C-alpha cells in the first residue's frame, strides 16, 4: 500500500497552466471527492480526461481538466490523477491544500520519481537523468539526459552485468557441486570474458568528464596580464556588461562570476584580476585570488594581448598552464595579426579573437567543445553523468581487472570469483538493482518537489 501523495508539478509562479499531481493507492477515489464534472473520475479508464471543476469545502476553486492514469501505466506505476488548472499561485496552492485535506500527504522532493524507481518504472541511472533533463540548457545535454532516461546507460551496464552473472554462476556451480561433474571454464575463456567487460567499462569511464560537464558545467577562469581584454571577453560571453572595462590597468580587482552557455558547454566563468606584481594592497589581494582560480579551475581561458610584444609575464602564464585544460586566446587581433611563436608552438588550442567586436567567437566555441570532450558527441551515446556513476563504474572496473590479474597469476577460480562478485555488486548498485536506502536518499535529495 502506498499512501497518496500530492504536489504542484509545475513551477509555482503565474502562468497560463498549472498542474497538481496526486499519486498512490486510492488517488483516483480521493481526486473524485475534489472533482465536479459530468463523469466520475473512477469511471474513466487510464489515459482519459474529464472537464469540470476542482473544489474544496468552500466551493469551486477553478475549472480544470482531470487526467487519469491507472496503475501500472503511469509515471509512478501507481494510480495517478493530474488536475490541470489555470497557473495562478493562489489557485495551485488551494488545490494542493484541498488534496491534503482529503487525505493526501504533501510529496517530498523527488518522491514521484522515487516511487517510479521503486515500482520498476526506471532504473536508478534513468531516475538521475530526470533532473538532468530538467536542468539541461543545451541541445546535447538535453538529448543525453533523455537517452539516459530511456535506458541507454542501463543497457550498457546490463551488458556488463550479464557477463559477470554468467561467470559467477558457472564458477559457483563448478566449486559448489564437485560431484556433479560440472566442467570448469577454461582460464583463457574466463579472462577473455572479463576483458570484454573491462573494455565496456573503460569506454564508459572515458565519457565521465564530458558527462559531468554536460550536466554540471565546468569551472572556468579567464586569466591574463592586466588590460589584455579579460573583462571584455567576460562581457562578450555573458552577453551583458558584467565586468567594468576601462583602459586603466588593474580595473578588475575582485573575481567577477557568471554562468554562461557557450555552444553546448555550460561555463561557470570567473573574470580575474590581471596577473602582475603590484604594491597596491587591494590589487595584490585580487591578484592572489586570480592565481588561486588559475590553480583550481578545471578550464583556463588564457588571454594574451596581440597588440604588444610577448613578454616574460606572458611566458610565465603559459608555463603555469602545463598539465591543465586550457584554450589560449590571442586578443586584439584587429590591431596585429602576427602570432607569437611561443603561443603557436605551445600545443594548446589557439584562438585569434577580437573580444570587442566578437570576431572569432565561433572558433572559441569550437575550441572549448574540443578541449572539454563535447565536440563530436550526439547525445545518443551512453555516458556517465555524475560522480556516483563514475565511482561505481571505477569500482566495477577495478574488481574486473583484479579478477583478470588473479587468473593470469595462476590463482584458483574461487579467488577470481570474489573479485567478480565485488564487480557485480558495484554494477548492481549503479543500476539500483541492489542498493542501500542511503544511496537512494542521496540520489533523490537534489530533486525538486513535484517531480
């Protein structure tokens, strides 16, 4: 038995349409007590709607369309009724209060999707993709989330699970029933099957960075010497005057932050103070913050002024980028089109740009997509989208590799079986087929109420 829950399923703000959703055992009968129309909702089959009025003890609240879903053919797998009303905040709150007064409990954040998961309507990775789909800001991010919601990642993980279950069962039969003449699997075949699983996991893990960037964005620092055009670039990417721009070096003294969408990549931008030595106390603090952002950011947009000679400060900045993901931006190319040799030979993507006019922005967009691994993605690929999935896939791969090493070292099959069972436990936690309440709570903790 699942107690009926209710919530406003659309944003609680003035709009043309708003939806209050009720789900659980007795949801249709409960909704019937709130509905006045030509037909009782209990007389409707699933996927049918009726027009009427939603009411409470004081009378009619609003005219509405009541849509009925019958278990198990609903989002949650339970009986569901959705009241579609006018989207005024007063109306939606009053309808929700009426549902609660009739016996429903206010839904917690993510409780509808959590019930969908618990009722087998989706696996855990698909449930996680629901919020990714809601939060998606670009075409590829939305397509990737929808692909995961529809089971793309689950199907790839299921391939690994099937291989591991088969191996575990055969090894267990051979060890546990020695009198039944169960033939052992040849070591070469065991290793070959495990390496197939490892190959699939390795390919998935290669998508982790791109997946996280699509769902969460990437911390990005704009760095460079004073007056090279960092703030102008910040304003260009933001589409507004986010940073103060003057001809006076050292105008930017604090970190200015903004989140922007560059192509399909969400950048959490930080415009920093110019990197140089200064005796000004306040400016020195800003430069220190800039150096900290340079150290900690996942992506660096390093800006160089092409209207002046490449100097020691530029060389020091270039050297500090070693081992980092960075795009070099040669700004003010309208004043000079000669590319300094150290930048051309650096090995980093180099973009010629006029931040003032925006010329070269398309090239910068393409370079950022390439560096972050987004370039070439279609959104249809199975990919790991968050840290939980990355950790689970990594644990699974480590255990699979340990099983391979044990077999190659000549250990008996039961030693490999322990590693295979650990790998299997990791993949089952990924899909949610064997998962603790703590993990489930963590997954749904970031969901909004109504979903």
